[in-house]
């Protein structure tokens, strides 16, 4: 894909351009939702083919709703990268803006399809969808939803993925009930066969399941999953309506969502099977006008991309809540004599102890942040980057 323009005026001009769409354009707006740190921005970057969204192991790296644009022949995908769905209490703890609570809901209002991302490497959260995700899905049951199991490369016992499919779908995919078999011996040891990490159809789940069970004692106990709830008829389908607490009492006993149309398993960080998901999304596009010129990769400005990537590195290297209190001020943004991009940014911190942590012993931390951020910015803008960071305490 083409790089992001390095000059704000050029990016603004592209965003103002009338879309250069073909005679029969197709479009699909894709909302990606999930718990914080599930890998939404990583997946967005892989779908785009270039890093334009910040990624970090810390939660709440994505601070606002941003859009990415994939243009392929006559089809345009608009990727809505949103903050992780969180509660008001957690938002207050991390000093998050109110927009971080509203943006995921706003994305759903404009989406044609929603991808629900689940980090299957997280043993604490992978067995059920969060209440926030369930509320979001139940509020918009008319929007087609797809379950995406991410970080499957980190799961050693691959048969666990089949158990997760049963739990996270309430035993129903695309309106059909799954009949999963359960074998205690099989769950107690690692499977020697790995299921193909790709789009999972009902037949593939059953085929892999029966193949795996052949390697164990063939005394399976059938277990029918009948615990799904018909929530589609009991919730309002008005896209503009905001959720009310009383509407979601029925979700408390639900672990999964019975309305998923498809399931994908992938490893977004390494790009495994991301192209399979991308092709599926392109096939789901409907006839409609493009929103962006084909030269647009994101609606973010170059400075916003720079700020987010520098903050990403601070989140990686600084402890606790320190990065969330840093104020970034761009002092210089200009082209150098050899075509390189010269960027100077001030990082303003509230106290001297934060400044010492940010600089690090002999300046190692700030140097590492500048070096790694510069590499990512080269990927976004496809030009040499000279990035200088200066730390100061707020006066």
C-alpha cells in the first residue's frame, strides 16, 4: 500500500478529494470491538498492510476512534479501529476521556459488520465475552457479527480452541447448533494435531473433533449445548438508541453470543490467516459509494500518527500510569535537505521523578523510544526520519 502523506496539507487534500470510484463501487464498514489489549489495532494494521495505528502490551493504547481504508479494485473497506470496551470505573482509574467510553458504541452505529476480537492467550478472560461486548452486540443484533480468535499461535493445546468456540458462541454459529463431544482424557493432555488456523466452518470443527477423538479412547459422552438465549427479539434494534442498564439483565448469565455468522482463528501479530479474513470482508461488501479517495490509507493526520506511535513506545518502557500523564508538543515538523522528515517533540511530564524515569539511566530509555518510534514512522511515511525527543517538567 501507498504511504501516508508526511505533510498535513497533502493528507487533508487527499481527504477532501472526491472518491475516484469505479462505475460499480462496493463498500463495507468494519467495526472491530473487544476487550482492551485484545489486538484490535494490530489486526487493523495487518489488514491495511502498513502500521498507522499504535500498538502496545499496555491497555488503552488506542485513545480515540480512527479509520483505516483498504481499497482493492472496486471495493473499499473502512476499518473502524476503536478503544477497547471498558467500564466507567476502569476509565476513571486510567484517567481516560469520556470519548473512550462512547467511541466503540459510535462505531457500531455506523458499521455494516462487526468483528469481535478475543485474545485466546489470556487464560483469565478467554472463556467468556465481557459484559461490555455482550451489551454492544445485544444493542445492535441486526448488524452481522464475526468471532475472531486472536493469538492462537500462543495456545499450545490446540483442542482448547474448539472448547472456546463452543463457549463463546453459546453452541450456535450461523443459526445452526453445534453438538460438541467432551472427553476428559483428551482435555488432560496436549493434542498432537493442530487444527488449520483459518476460517472455521461447522464441518471443519466436526472433522477436526472426530479426528482428535480417534487418538483417545472412543468412549465420548455427548454434551448438547442448549444454554443459548434468544436475545435478538428482546432488544431494541434502533441504531441510535443508547443502552440502558435495565435492558441488559438477561446478559449476566451469558458467556457467549449465539448470533455469530462466522469464526476465524488467526495470529494478527504475525499476519497468519489475516488475508483469509480480509478476503472474506471484501466478499461481504455491498454496492455503494466510496467514502474516500483510493490514495487514502487513514483519516488520521501525520502528526496524530506520530503522537500515537511515540506514546506507544512510552507505554512499553514506562511503569504504571506514567505514560498516561505525558503531554506531547510538536516543536518542529519539516523536510530536510535530503528529503528526510525532521521531527522534534517535547514530552511534558507533571513531576521530576517522571522525567528521570522517561530519560532513563544515561538517557537509554528516551533514546530507545526515539529509535523505535523512528523505525515505525519510516514504515508509515516511507522516508528517512530524524526524530528528536526532549523531556521537561511542566512549569
